[in-house]
C-alpha cells in the first residue's frame, strides 16, 4: 500500500510540475534544443552594429544584445550557450528574423507599426530622425535645394520610403538611387555621384566623423520624420522570448550601466583612430530609459 501511495505521489508531482523543456515554445525552445542563439549584425551601422578593425561585430546594439543573451543563458540554465553571428542588411534583416535564421537583430532598425505586422521589438534603445548629409560645397540647406538633383538612401529602409514619398508629394523631381548598404550610400556622396544621402541622423554623424575630412560635410537641420525609435528585432508571436528580452533591456536602461553604455559609444572615442561622435544623450532618450517602452508611435517619445 505504501509503495502505491509513493508512486501515485510521484506521478501527481510530475503532472503538476512539467519539465522546463515541455513548457518551452518558440525561440526559447529552439535555443534550448540547439544549444545556440544566432545574432544578426550590420557591417557598417556605426556605432550600433559594425565590423571593427579585426572584422568583429561590435557596437551599442551588440552590447545590448549581449545582455539579452546573458538573460537567455540564465533563463535556460545554459551557461555555455553558443552565440553565432550572421550578417544582415536592410533588405534581408526582416526575412532572416521571420524565417528563423536569426534570433536577434542587433542594429539600427526602426520600430514602426508596419514592421510590427511582421516582427516584434524589445524596448527602444535610441531615438533618431531622418536627415540629409551633403558636402558643404553643394549648398544643400533646404528640401527644395534637392530639386532635380540626385540623392541616395539605403534600399529597404524607412528613410528611402520617406524620401520617395516627399519627392512624389512635392513634385521635386529628385533622382533617387537605392544603395545596397549605408557605406555604399555615403561613398556616393563622397565621390559626387549623389549630392545628398538621406538616413537616420546618428548614422550620418558616424559616417561624417569617420570620413577623411569631417569638416567638408554638413547634416541638414530639416528632417523628413519625427523622432523614430530603434529596437532590437525578434520574431512575432513569441511572448516568452520577448519577455526575457524586455526584462533584460529594461533593467539595463534603468540602471547606471545604461548611461555608461551610451557614453561608451556616443561621447567617447570608439576606435584606435579616436573616432568620437560627440552625441550626448538627448532628454527624450533619458526619459525613455527611465520608463522603457517598445512603442512604435513617435508621439510616445515626445520630449
């Protein structure tokens, strides 16, 4: 009789507390089963995600993703979790997240309502706006100055859509060239194949700071957008994985480490050549870090 009671008790306990592996779904289940997580990185999105002098992916977003990876290790009790790195572009980042090739996209991706129909985002880590970089000698000071001229933006970005929309709306006659990545787009301005490059202002600041002659360039005061939130991208309809990422990023941003991490990439030299973006944290981002949000609505980040 005692034996039967013990067996029944064990069975009941097992039924009441299913194993973690049985509970896991989506990305967490995939990571547990494979023992690996795949991080998507950009090759030239300074200072968020780019290849350093040793061809290693580094950057502000990469450091944030490292915190998420640490949280996943703890959640799954996988201290030796393998981290794989996969390059992505503006055109490939969403498909590679959606088809399961990449688990976290760590770059400079804008979170908006249209993209949230395809993917999910964790808490916002930066706020930007679309501006133009041009050579001072070209005299581009207003949007009208681009009439009938050639401008470039990166294929697959919100920026090129904004540029196309305003070009059509205002009948500016701008010849818009889609570049494969940000580096190619800036090179087109450097080599005078385009008079201006439309992109997120902080990315433009990075290219100017890293150019041969930063004083030769100017970033426009006028914008094509309101403040736009950047977020680490992941698959949709995966609440368990998103919860781990949201908790990790919220803890980071609200701690002193969040400000220190920002300063590391935006107000201090980030390479041996002394590249410094000199971009102090704006009050709107301070507000976001104090109360982390994954909202795609620019109005939610009004200063």
